[in-house]
């Protein structure tokens, strides 16, 4: 959202002027649009990085044997090794602050103000239908990849406690088995209550 708002604030006449002076589309993007997007990209990357560094619940539920620093801090605290937990917390804080300082430096190394005269033109749309479909497909694939952890949590919530996850997930992926499972357990438990 921060990048899209930054993109909407860019004056299209700057891109049009660069194109009129003989720049290719890539050069217009790289030399005009991308530098003006830098503050929005920095803000978005800081937001994502800080949230991912502080993330605990997703790695705790989905990481398996993969070691993440926030989980290591938790396990060190649970095991009573407070010195190690404190050391790991300082490492996590140092990495986060270092990334923040680097991104602030990257943003402040140039001036990102726009100045133009006259009335701004409207942005041009992508006219190539093949390119539109490719972009839509990439967007849909990105959305699916982002929603997969949530779908995994939903699937795992359907598995009864005390059972091996792999065997039941394979069964739950087949709709007929899922319907049979829900109907049997739902009506079976109601008939016992009545």
C-alpha cells in the first residue's frame, strides 16, 4: 500500500518528458519512476522486515525443525538459560537496528522531490492484452503463495488431536472423505446427545 500510494503521487508528466527525450520504457522506469518510489519502497521494506523479525507464532507453528532467532530466544528462556536468551535478544535487536539505519541511509542519500509545470497528464495503461494477462497471473500466483500458510493452518485445525498430521491431511484433501468425515462426526455426536 505504501508503494502504491507513492506510485499514485508521481507526476506522469515526468515519465512522459523522459520518454519524449528518447528514453526507453526501462530507462524511464529505472531513472525516473524507481528513484521517486524509493521512500515508499523503504517504508514497505522496513514494515515487512520488522514484522518478520518479531514474528513468533508462524515460525512456532510451521517451521518444523527450521531454527528462527525469535524461536531460539523463546526456547532458551523456557530452558532456563536466561543469559543465552538475553544474548540472542541483543543479536536480534542489533540486526533490526542495523537494517533500520541502512534503510534510512539508503533513503537519505538522494533528494526525492518532484517539480513540474503545467497540468499533469493521466497515467497510460498497459494496452497489450498478453502482458495484462501475464501480470494478472503473476499477481494471482503471488496471492496464492501468500495465503498458503493460512490455508495450512485451516487444514491443520481440521485434524483431530493425537493423530499423525500427514495421514489425516492426505485424507482431508479429498472432498469426498472430508464430507464423509464431517457428516459422520457431526450427526454421530448429535445423535448421542439426543
